[in-house]
C-alpha cells in the first residue's frame, strides 16, 4: 500500500501543470478522502492508505484536472475565517470579496439594517452578521438551491437573517435599509473566451450580466434609492475594468461620496455611494 506522503507527492505532480497550488490541492483532496486535517496528514505522513481510499483520491484528482473548482470537489470554502458549504449551485466565494465585507462593516453600525442582494452561498451576509450580531440582516437570492445552501451555512452562526427568494429588489416591496450590498454577476458575455476556466463549472446566472457585464449593476443602481433610508449606503463588487462605469451609474442616480476601492491585488473591485439626506 502507498503512504500518505507518497500520495501527496504523486498528487502534486499530477496537478503541477493545471494548478498554481498543486501540493495544497493534493493535501486538501486527500484530507477529504481520509477525513483528516492537513496537520494530521503531516504528522501521519508514513501511514498507509487503503486501496479504496487511494482510488477515491485518484478520482478527485481527475475532477481537479478537468478544472473543477477545489471548493466544489471538497464541498467547503473558507470565507472571513468561516467554513462555508458550497456546490455547483453557488458561486465559490473569492478572497477579494472580503473587501466588500470590510467596507460594508465600516458603513454599518450595530443596530443598522442591511440587505445582501444575490447572496449565493450567503458568504457576505454571514460574514457581516458575525461582526454585527445586533443588526437587522436580510438576504435575497433568485436560486432556490443556492438559498438552501445559504440557510444551511447561516445555521452555523447565531445571527438571525431574513431570507427572501426572488430577483434583486422584487421581494422587498416597501422595505428600506441603511445599507445595501451586492456581489452581482458582472462578466460580459463577450468575455467568455478570456476568463478563468474554472468558471465554466459555476452557475452562469451568478457570473454573466449582459454583453458588457453591467446589466445587474445598472438594475441595482436604478432601484437602490427606493430601498435606502436617507443617508443610506450602496456598495457592490464589480470587475476590475468597471470602476469608471460604476461611479457614473451612481452619480446619475444622485448618489454622493462615490468612491471605488481596490482589492489586495491593486485591482478596482468595490464601488460605494451614499444617498443624500433630503434638504428640509
């Protein structure tokens, strides 16, 4: 039989040409098979692996070679230090989206009301809830399957969240919030040949938004004022080349204090604006 360390080395070699983190991927996949943490794999490196577990590991390596996201294979992705369940019904939460959470927290004092549009796995609203347990939190998601995942993830925390199934503001008639956040689809349909190959395994409705990728952002900026309290904030993630367009869309709708923020890679990633307080 083969040992844990031998399988990790072999797996890393197999994935070397298809992953920038081949050894980490191999460790995580073998950890899923053996139900062990990475630390346990290291400590037990000389332990032998059953042939059926080795076969399952080989099967998972094959899925990774096909380009399937690691999170979809393992069923888990960590976001804001919170382990989240994910599957093919949800977008895999990206590290750069933590910027949206950071900025939203700056605008959201305890006791404020906030809604997350297109919540997917619930990553953003759950992260905010972990830091603002006394806020009135809501989330909207069109996909019933994704909403089920979000609810399951939220059960890990004690913060209550009001869940709504529907398209953007549709299920929120008459409701207003202090803060609106969203990580909407923002890839243009014309960009399909130049994106990360892993995205072909993720739900298209969570990725693509018209030819220029701005259809969802246009819709959100057009209707946000009807669902914000005076001086309320709108924050949304977008593609690195969409910052200028995002600021223009907010300005056209009367928002003030408009700004675009860069992620850790220095890419424009989140734009925010405040609804002005009506003059008396």
